[in-house]
C-alpha cells in the first residue's frame, strides 16, 4: 500500500476514477456526524470573496461544496470546478443537475494549472493538497494564478482525525502499513508549508465527531480506502464484528474528527 496517498496513477485510475469511494466516505459523514451544521456549509461561510470574483476549486471531487451551497453561491461569481480525474468531474456535473450550467468544469492537475498569471481572485483546495507529490510546485501555481490580494482556502485534517477507526483497522489488519494524510499536509504542519507563499495564513477549526450507530456504513468506509488492498473476507469480518461489539457495548461507535481550513492572503 506504501505511497498510495500521493501516487497519481493509483489516485486517478483507481481511488478517484469514479465517485464510488468518495461517496461511501461522505455517506458516513453525512449520516453520523455530531455537528449538524455541516462541513461544506461551514467552509462556504469562511469564503471571504467579493462579488464578481473568479473562483477556482482544485480537486473539487464530486462538487459537494457547490451542491451544498447552491442556494447562496453569488450569481456574480465565475466558478471553475477542476479535478485531475475526469470521472469526478462527470459525477460533479451530474450531481449539480440544473445548477451545473452555472459552473465551468475543467480537468486540471494542481501542479500545472492551465491559466494566466493573476487569472483568479480565489482558489480553493479542499482535502486534496495531501495527495500532491510535489506540493511546493502546486502552491507556486496557486500563487501564480491568484491576483495580488487574492485568497487561497485550503482545508485538511489533523493527525487525530478518525484515530479510533484507524486503531480498530490496525488491530484487524496486522502488518498493514497505514498512511496518515495529515502527516503530508495537515492542520499541524499546513501553516509552515503555506507561509512561504502567502502574506497571511490563518487557521479555523471545525468542531465535529462521529457517533456511528450502524455497522455497514463503517465497513463500507474502510473498504473505500487504500486499506482494502490488504483486506480479505476474514479481515473484513473481524472489522465488522469489532464495530458491532463497540456499538453493542455503548450504543454508538464514537470517533474523533479533526478538520479545519487555512485562509491565506496573497501580498499586494
Ligand atoms: C479527498 S477528495 C476531495 C474532494 C473534494 N474537494 C471534497 O472535499 O469533497 C480529493 C480529490 O482531489 C483530486 N486530486 C488528487 N490529486 C490531484 C491533483 N494533483 N490535481 C488535481 N486534483 C487532484 C482527486 O481526484 C479527488 O477528487
């Protein structure tokens, strides 16, 4: 499983070829999160972007940020959703349905953004920077395509994100190596990676957790991650029984979430 977190071939051809894996993970968060406000609504609240702005989202996945906020995206914004997986863009277009024509969709690798310098007022990278093999190259690109005074919003996880689930999976899959996305780009080390490129970097945290009361959505979540390479039926069954035992004992499997957003400003 080694370096799958930033293996572009695996990410594009397998993990994010279609929306199936991301959908399984989002399903768990949608149904069992303890903060009912909603992550994507919260992220949108923090987009301090004026009317008439040109906005680019990198690694937009299935477009949830725009789907969940379609009632309040200003008509005056020109928004481009981009991802290096065409399958994700297809899914985003489908999900946005009637709202899709308001957006532009482009296949873009964040390490080589096909846009002029200063082409955007704001760039968003939500839970995707940890996948990028050459992050300084991507950040240089973000900085290049932003105008002076433009904003960059980068969301990610902290090291303790879902640690109880990680622990359970580790116990059920002895010997499997696990990758922690936050070690690459997380709440704890993100600011130091962003600071060389921006005049100001601030961080806001979103308070949330999971209280999972059903076994199968958690099993589906685990099977949607790279750990599935080392899962055989016996190991899946061990995970299933361990989750069922937790839920049976305390009514719910409680899992910590650590999520946040860096709000960065380009110097004038
Ligand atoms: C964890 S998903 C996040 C999707 C979405 N931003 C969200 O928060 O729901 C990561 C996304 O980044 C995309 N991605 C990974 N590496 C990329 C790269 N180098 N350039 C552009 N997109 C990339 C993947 O295809 C995937 O859709």
